[in-house]
C-alpha cells in the first residue's frame, strides 16, 4: 500500500510529531521516506539582509537534521530536501516527483491555523494533492511511545467516497492487527429541515436508519471479502447536534477510543467544498487522532 512516503516538516512541535508517526508507519510498511522542508518565499521577501535569509535557510536545515536524528533513533533511513517557494505547492509537486503513495503532515504547524484549518498549508495540500494525506493533530505528546492503531474508523455516508478508503483501512488494519469500525451517522438536523415543525416522521427516520445500515454493511462486506481475519464492527448513530454528522463521528471516536480515522472524498473541487464546511472539515479540525484523507478520482 505504501512504498514511498513524503513527510513535510516546518520546525514546529506538531510537525515533529507528524514525522514520528510517518516514520513509524514507514517502518511497518517498509517504505522509503523523503522528508521535505520549505523555506517560504514570502518570508524570504520580508528579510532585509543576506544574514536574515541565511538564518531562514539554516533553520530549515536544522529542522531536517532534527528529523534525520529522529529517524536514526527509530532505525529507519530517510532522504531530506530543503527547497524554497509556496509550501503547499512545493509539497504537492515534490510528492508527485517522488511518486509518493502518502503525504504525512501536521495539522497546525507554524501557520497558526489551529482548529480553523482553513487557509493553512495543510488545507492547501489537501486541496491540491491527489495523493492520500495523513494529517496528524497536536493532541497529547506521544514522546517515545509507539503509535498504536488498535481501532480504526472508516466513515461512510453511503456514497462512493467510502470505497476509496476501504483498501487503506484494510491494509493498515492488517499490519497493526486492528479492529475496524465502520460508521454511518444520521444527521437529524439536516434531515429535519425537510419537514414541518414537529419532528421527523417515524417512517422517514426508519428509512434513514435502513440506508445507513446498507452503507455500513456494504463497506464491512468488502473488508471481510479481502481480509476475512479482521474484526469488523458496524454502527449507525444518530445526532441532533447543530454541528451535524461530524459531532456524531467525534462522539463515536471518543466513546470507542478510536486511534485513526479514514475518510474518503471526491476530487479537488469537491474536497475544497468539504474543507469549507462539511463533515470531513469539522472532523479534521476537531479530533485529536490522525485522519487519513483519501481522494476518489
């Protein structure tokens, strides 16, 4: 599944955490790792002396050296590169040049985007790249702890998006011996907008649940066909939160101690819409576990 992984770093603590996760994943899949640090051209233009420019580049080199040391501790070789330009553009183009199967990046980094996500380097990489992106949040500091993906969650809304997430969830679960959870969330607020005041009609609610059950059964069957030894758990949950289905996903993650979320999405234009206000966007901004975003071509 993953033969070549590109890890993007910017010197932040979150990027280092993402690098550790990426290196551990590479060990499990025996993948080649390329680490990229980008000196932002905008920052270079703001410098007034050659010394300031040199300091920016040296900071990038120091960042790469730090990750090289981390890789040495973990016993996994890496290749590093320092470049200049717009970070999201450079990361996406470099990943394509390396024929990467996966990009690993921190959710926040030095952009200060925090839980907003919008407008930051991570969001732009998600928007630009057709390569799956493994987004690592700040969360609790892992320190020297080995990444544990005992419980993996694949979300599905019944569309074809979930289809592209299945091979990734299956491959990771097989390597880590994970239980796979498949979840559909019935958004009562969104559904309720179709009806007059007084709530949802019972028959319609039953149809929503039935469609959710069909969606999770379809994903579960495909997982079991390719990996019959995996344990697969399915659930249809309801939420009345004004945050929509993302609230149900987040609650499920917390209640079931999920370690990794895998979401499928459409192509670039659709992903842009998702990151403006959809379930994927809210999940990416608010959960403290890694999220793997896989695009459907």
